[in-house]
C-alpha cells in the first residue's frame, strides 16, 4: 500500500517552468520542483519553460528561456530545454543559437506547432548540428486538436524527413495505441508517458511496440504529480531492467550523460 | 490502515482490452495493496440494454464476498425490476452515469431515481467520467456538465451523494463544506505536484474518499499520492478509508 521509491536513479525529462499571469515571470510556486527533486531523490530534472500560454510572444519566449537558465544556475540538477515557437521564424533560431551555447541547456522544445511545417525544418537542422534532442508537443485526441497542435503523424513525417534527428514525442501522443502504431517504424522518435492519466496497460503496450529503449520517464510536474506518474512505470508489467532503462538509463544514453 | 476503494469497476470494458483486469486480478490487487473493501459495478451495467441483468449476474456471483460490493448502475426510465434487486441484494448505493445514458440530473426521470434512493437511504454515486474523454474514440462521451452536478448538489441536499471521476474537486469546495451528505472521490487527482497536501489544506478533508477507477486506471497512481503525502497519519487514514466508512455505514 505504501509508496516505496525505487532504489534506482531517476531522470525526470519532462517538467515545466510556467509563467505567472504576466507571461513574463516564473509562477510563484516554481520551487515546488526543487522540493519534488529533493523528496524523491531525482538525479536530473529536465526543465521546459512554458511562458505565455498557447501562442506566446517573442518576449514571453525569451523571458521563459531566461528564467529557465536562472533556475538551472541555482540548482545544477535542472537541465533546461530552450523553448521556441516556430512561427516566430528567425527569432526562434536565434533563441536556439543563443541558449544552446550555455552548457545547462540540453534540448529544444517546440511548443504547439505542426511538426512538419517548413518553419520547423531549420530548427531541426540546427539541433542535428548540435546533436541534441528536440521535444515536440503532440497529441491525438478524440475531443479535437488545439490550433496547430501536432498529431503523431506530423512527428512521424518529420522524423522520416530527418532520420538523424533525435525527436521526443511526449505523452505517448495521447492515445497510446494510435501513437505506437504511427511511430513504430521511426527509430529516431522517443516518447514519454507524462501528461496522461494513469492508464492500465499503456506502458506495457509502448514497450511491446517500440521497445523499452525508446521510452523515457517524465512527470509533467508541477502541473502533474511525480508519484502519480512514477506509478505508470513502477506498476507496469515489464521487467525491472526495462523499468530502470525507462527511469534513467535511456535518458542518459540519449543525452550522453554518464 | 483500512483502505476502501469506492470507485472500481469489473467486467469487460468495451473499448479496449485491459490486461490483468479479471475479478481474480482485482482480488489479488486488493490483497497486495491491503484494500479491505471495494465498491464495484460491471461495465456491462453501463453498456448493456438490459443493464440490470448485468448487475444481477455480478451481484449473484459476489453475494458471499465480504470485500467486494456490487452496486447497480441505474438508467432513469429503465428501472423495471430495480426495486426487487435492491430488496434482494441490499446494495448500500447506486451509480448514475448521465453522460453515457443521455439524461440530465434535473430530468424528471432522474428525479424519480433520486427520490427512490432517498426513500431507501441509498448513496447516489455520480460519475463525471470513468475514463479520459480525450481518448474516448469509439463512443464520444463528454464528462457530465458541471452545471448538472451543481444542480444535483443544490437540490438534493438531504441525499447522500458521492461524486466520482472529477478532474478537479476545487469547484465543489463550497458545497462539500456546506452539505454533510456530499462526498467526492480522489480517483482522477493527478496533479498539481503534491496535490493531496494542497487539498487537505483547502477542502474539507472529511468529505474526500479514495477511489481508483480501476481497471482503466492504475490503483497505485492515486493510492501512492495519498500514502506519500506529507500529511498527518490520521488524515491519511481518513482519506484512505475512514471517510468512506463513515459514508457507507
């Protein structure tokens, strides 16, 4: 009945630094992530700034990346992704070039956008040059998509166009049966089970269809609860080796962290 | 600690095959997690046209089980034979799923069911959802509207009511405080970080009960949020089973 944290390394590769109502400053409760990392002994936390809601301005994007950098300087366990909005065009590329020079930044996050639009291509090409992953929000939903929201098929098309790119499709794309079918033949797409309710059989299906080595652990905290998401892995009917790989080893390999 | 799961299901979920979801699996899981009692209904009682027959089958099968209690899913307007079943199996409550059965809680036929429940001192458990509507492809079922639930808790104030499958309990904070008969389960609480600790501070803790929505959801996902929370052990006991025991008595 009681929660017993695994005695294994954990890398949470999907957390968020949200803005407050101004869209320009971190939300007041952002330090809850530090408490989370302390309480559950999380070795590394990948931090994704999301300032300004669904359609952020360039100022909000810049403020988010700046705040994520400051957060990571304060606590070295946190590794930010640089967030961009591809329809900002050249500004998006400038943000990548600026922030990826900082050693704390580990990846690119593309916020709600069609992944296979031409405005995304130069961003992916730059990340290939840098040999770092790109996480692109995507979901396949029965309640309709957000404006410009990628379906896993958009991600698959991008991954096939750029087979050397390292792409992360989070949330197992919403509907895990659909998503696993769509990305099964894209070995350069990784996924994480964050952002979903704890559905029985989800992780088992992803392991069966994709192989455990393509699955990473993410919590989507602080919007979601770490333990709630950890249960998806710890309670899955997969081997301990697969669980350990998902919780940390796969992320270490993807990022080259020792 | 005594753990009671108020919102489990059994039977065949029609939209996907769920591994390890048989009655024996539920029993094994209850033993593993020290869950002393589970309230269940068969999925067939939602989806069969003769849904009370589905209830009867499972209620008969589990009649001698002192840990798993079967409640009927009642479809307003299709209640022929219900009272006989209530007399025969004596469930402590009934379940309503207005979103699957196409009615509002303010409809006259729903009122008839609620009046029947009140006359028999039955708990009425209303599910806002039993699964994530975002992946509910083969039959699109939106969650029960907030206004409908507000209506229920504004008019049927003397009726023991348990709301289940709420993504957020905060909109019901005031009603939970006002009404001694009104409870909510924690089955869909997945955030924000340390949600349980925040809820204990902002909601009337004595009105919150543990539920899992098993087998669609993983039981531990909710259970561990409670057991790992930095809250008083006595409050944990309330959330895990104490409050449910008070409701079910």
